[in-house]
C-alpha cells in the first residue's frame, strides 16, 4: 500500500507542478486529477474498515468544490451560498 502511494506521488507531483506553471485550465485539470486520485485512495481506505462509501457522490463533491473555487477565482460566478451548500450536503 505504501509503495502505491509513493509511486502515485512520484508520478503526480511533476504533472501537477507543470500544470501549476502553465496556470489556467491546465492547472484546473491537474488539481482535478489529484482530487480524483485522492478521493479514490481515501474511499479505498474507508472501505477497508467496512465504512460504506458512495463513490459517485464523493466524485461529485470533489469535482464540484474544485470547479467552484476555480470559477470563483476567475470571476465567472459570484454565488455566496455555493460553498456553504456544498458543505451542508456533505
């Protein structure tokens, strides 16, 4: 398990740093990639302890929160209640 985590970091870290250097939409895609991989790993850890996890709902919230933060930073949306709504639905 630790070997998989180390390999994931070795592969994802240069990709994310490159996307951060590019900025804009490539940065968003890099952060989404890391968020999805992190959720996949977290849900696998939770299922090992017999915790029920809804994968689709988790992906929805991860992608929704990251996309909302990006769109808010670009000024495309200015909804004040979207973050509390996402938090309340969790």
